[in-house]
C-alpha cells in the first residue's frame, strides 16, 4: 500500500497537469468518469494516502489500496486502467487497481489538513491532544490511524517505533510525555526521510526493522507478528530495546 510520501511523489510528478483540460476519459471504474471530460483541473493535491484532482465543485479521490499503482505517459501494456485521463498537452495519467470516488464540494470541507504528517498545516500539538484522549490505544494502531497521522503506513509505523524504542503494543496513555512527543515528532520526520530515500531509490537500504530478522542495535532476533493490533498489520520489532509501556 503506497504511504503518504509515495503519494506526495505522484502529486509532484503530476503537477504539470494542473491548469490543463481533460480531453479524453476512459477506464473500468463504475464511477461516472465522463463528468471530468472537458473540465480544467484546478489543483492536484494529496492528503495522507489520498491522491486528489480538484475541479470546480468536486474532486476525484484516488486511494491505491494494497496493490494500486499509477503511470504517467507510460501505460502498462495489456492492463486496463481503473481511470485514464488524457490532457490537452498530450500527457496521460493512468491509475490502476485503486478505489475511485468523487468528493462533492470544497476539499477543505472534507479534509482536516492538520492531520496530514507531510502537510505544511500539520499540527503536532493537536496530534498529542488527540492521543491523550485515547489512552488505551496501542502505539501501533495510533500511528496507523489516519485521523491522527494521515499518510503513515506500516513501514513508517515499524520504523518510527524502532527509532523511539517503543514496543508496538505499548498503550498511548502509559507513554511518558517525552516518548509521546517523540512518537509525534518522528511520525513526520521519518515520513520526510522516507520521501528523500524513495526519490533516490534507496528506501529499502534504510530499513532498520521492517522485513528484517536481526536488530541492528543489539543483534538479537527481531519479533514478527503477522497481524498485530486492531489494524491487523505486520509488525517487526525488538523485544530487547523497544520498551513495553502499560
């Protein structure tokens, strides 16, 4: 599943389509895709894991789920896209295996930009306040909660908790104030590290625990859970150096 930084990269790559008109629309989505035909794209945005094309009065929302992908000017051979948009400059955007929805009205009425960890409007104080209101939420689920940390996915979750030495099953309400602050800070900082490494094609080289077997700090064998927490996502962590707070 593409995480927030990957969606930011797509937003940057597709930025040239902002201000252009759509001259051709196709795809196997059941949504009324033709409503976009002939319209000008007012803005290309992202919120968390959502890729957004804004028009006058509505927006196209794309969520790539587990296996979705995108191509610009380079369609997959013999694969039908969920959405295909051709623009007046001859450019083409193909979106595959994704969830397609239209959002009516202004995007500001739908999205709280302050919870997007990669947005300029990100509000760490609000994040800490909302975490304190959910004391029994475990740290792993907190990081994956898009109402708290929009854009954080499973890779970021595992790596952030390792960075701050917190066991994924620690309860948020049991974290010392310093650790709670570190969790909020690193959710954003690691996301921007992820973005930098992803652009340089070296992301996997920087994994410390995600998909790994040995802790790089103390050399012990990492613990692995196929499904952890209410999110039921894979967890890689060190029982030795990541403290469990209850």
